C-alpha cells in the first residue's frame, strides 16, 4: 500500500482481462467424424452392447456424440432408444425368471438413467421375484437335507436328493452346497446299491444302478458309464442264475 508506483500500475490494469482476449469461434464438428460415431452407435445397439464397462458400448459413444454436437437430434433420439430397449430387455429377464441377469441390468439402468419411472416399478418386480426365488431355494434345500438324511439319494423318482440338487442348481448354478452334495450323492448311491445286492434286494439295486447310468451318460462320464454297466451285468447274473435240468 505504501508503494505509490505499484498502486498506479494496478489501477491502470483492465478490470476484466478476459475482455481483451481475442474471441475464438467455436469449431463445428467434422461431418465425417459425427457420421462415423452414428454408425458405431447403431452397430453397438444392434449387438445389444448398451453400457460400460463393455468396450465400444452405445452409451459412451452417444455421450461422445453429444459432446461433439449437442444439438444433433440423433444424440437425443438414440439416448431415448437405449433407455427403451434396456427397459424392454429388463422386462424380458424378469419374465424369464433370470433374476441375476435382471439385477445386473437393473443396476446399470439405475446408474445411467436414475430418473427412469419405468425402472422404479421394475425394481419392485425384481425384489418380489427375488423374494420368491429365495423362498423356493430354502424349501428345496430343506427337502434336499431330508432326502440325504433318509438315504433317498436317487430314488424314489422326483423325490430324491439328486432331483433336488438339480432343481437348486437350475435356480442358482453357483450354489456351493448343492454342487458338493451332487458329487457326494453318486458315491453314496453306488455304495447303497452294492449293499442292497448283498442283501439280495436286486430290483432296488438295479433301479439305483440304472439311474446312475443315465446320469453318467447325460454328463458324458465314460468311466462311470462303464462301471455302472458292469454292475448291472453282474446283477443280472447274480439275480438270475442258470439252472440246468439233468
């Protein structure tokens, strides 16, 4: 404040230096560039590649187009379209009972379209469906535990541990308990059938071996298929001995 020269110099400065800067005209986007982006957006949407983190997703491309040319009607049209198509896809996942896929797509929609009215109602449907799935899984797990406790490994039909395991894995392919028990069931059922043979309960043993053979064939387990066939052949020989009349 005591420096008069400095004060005079400050007073001589323009009040808004930006007013002295030359105005730079805003560059219009290159027509070829916007057309290329439009084509990429159409391709991404045709492939169902809507959202990040997927490479070349439609949402990121549409944002780039909006940054380059905010007044381009293609930008707003495609943003509306991606919202409609994603909502339709979410509805299909809910209807087809694909709960995990629906939740994943729902999270993406919530992130990129948080104000979507359709999404709010669909999220309630997902919650309802998820609660129903949980109830079904718990019921199946109880039946599975009961079947294991009673030794009903592969019989009777539709009321056995293997059937409940398969139904659980159809609902939740990553269910660790069901995966582990399914491996254990085959071992226990085979041992059970051999005990039945020792007790001359041939029909019951044959039913178990035949079921294990069908399972092994469907899963492509060649060694198990051969083992079950051998067991069935031995059982036929034991159950029906050849009697010679003299």
